[in-house]
């Protein structure tokens, strides 16, 4: 019986000690020597502008060629490596965006910098017929290979293209 009572008291003491352990709260203290701590934000690529230069159906190649100027800005705090820029289309009347089979590299972008480049994207998949109307947009870092602060802002606005462009 004595052993049982001692065991019971020991368990209560352990539980009591654990229940009384104070919670540690993080506190901010100045760094020694008047040093400051700088928080560096991750990269954040956004397509700030896309302008259609020319869209035409090539009878020789039997595919659309879409020429655009695109401006990409890095709103983050670190330089990005070069990454892919991917074109997608949506036929008028459809809800599905489809990759047209051609990508290109976009150069590294420094923090706060904007870079504009011109690209020509062929419809290598031959998704679009000569008489189709469609929307076109670009996706920067479509494979999410760059760690970004916001992974949901990598698409451009859509451009409407018709056979009369």
C-alpha cells in the first residue's frame, strides 16, 4: 500500500510541475553593438504589362505566330535566376487555358527592377485554327522553380486575338 501511495504522490508532483512550467514568450532585444537586423523578402515576379505587337497565321508553317512585348517586375528582395515564360491560349467560348507548346527564357531580375523583352511564340501544338478567335496570356515561372513571396501573381492579363488582327 505504501508503494502505491508514493507512486500516486510522484505522479501528482510530475503533473503539477509540468502544469506550472511557464510559457516562453518571444521578446525582441536590440542586437549588441547597435547592429540592425534586416529582413529580406523573397523574390516576387509579376507581369506588369503585355502588349501585342503582331499576331498572324502563317500559311507556310500552318500555325499562329504571336509576337508580344512583356514587362516583368521583381517586387521581392532578392535577385531571381532566369526562368521560363510560358504562353497559354483560351479559344473563344471555352473555359480551358491550353499551353501552345513553346516557352522561352526570361532573364534574371534584380529586386525592384522591371525588364521588358520581346518574344514570338508559335502555336507549336496547332491548337488554334486560322479563323479562331482566342485569348492569349503569359505565365512567368510557371513551374514555380523560384521561391516567391506570392506564387499567385505570375500571370499576365489576357489579350483577345482574332483572325482580323
